[in-house]
C-alpha cells in the first residue's frame, strides 16, 4: 500500500487527529495542522512544496 492509500484507509474509518505521520522510502509526509487536515493538504518536508489530494473525490470513484 502506498502512503496515500494508507492515509485513505485512516480517513475512511473516520479517524480524527490534528497531525499524521507516514514514513516512506523516499520522503516524509505529515499534516501540519487540523485546518490543513480538513483541506486534505500534505506538506512534503523534503520538497518544501504543497501537494493537494482531493480524497473526497477519489473515494467516490
């Protein structure tokens, strides 16, 4: 399972938390704040850039 799939499995169960940390082989993903969690925004610590995953859209496919 990829990091995104792992994150989806947590959100699908209705898990609620202000920060979430996933260790991967190439970088570290983490949610910065509760507000960002609500917007499904990830901060890539190594790339220092923002990547937005619309989990609500992908979950309905």
